[in-house]
C-alpha cells in the first residue's frame, strides 16, 4: 500500500449525516460516532475523543 493512500473510500459506509468537515484538513471526511463524543477523519487520520485529539505525534499499530 502506498503511504499517500487514504481511507476516503470508506466514506461510502457512512450516511451523509454522519460525515462532517474535518477541522484539521478541511475535507468532508470526518465521521462522527453516534454513541460517543468522538470523530475520526478518513482523509488525514485525525482522531478526537471528547474534544481531545489523540493521534498527534503517535504511531498507532495496526494489524494487517
Ligand atoms: Zn482531516
């Protein structure tokens, strides 16, 4: 996978009212979780929980 690829294709899995504009990158790719005060951006990867951004300066391990 090329590093510049994003998860924007995953936006299709969410309805329009679940997607908002990202305050970090400005793209309309920020998914809001209904049951938690959390958002995550599929374009730039910004993750916020309860108003705090959690992903800054961290490498999050993923299982592939
Ligand atoms: Zn973003």
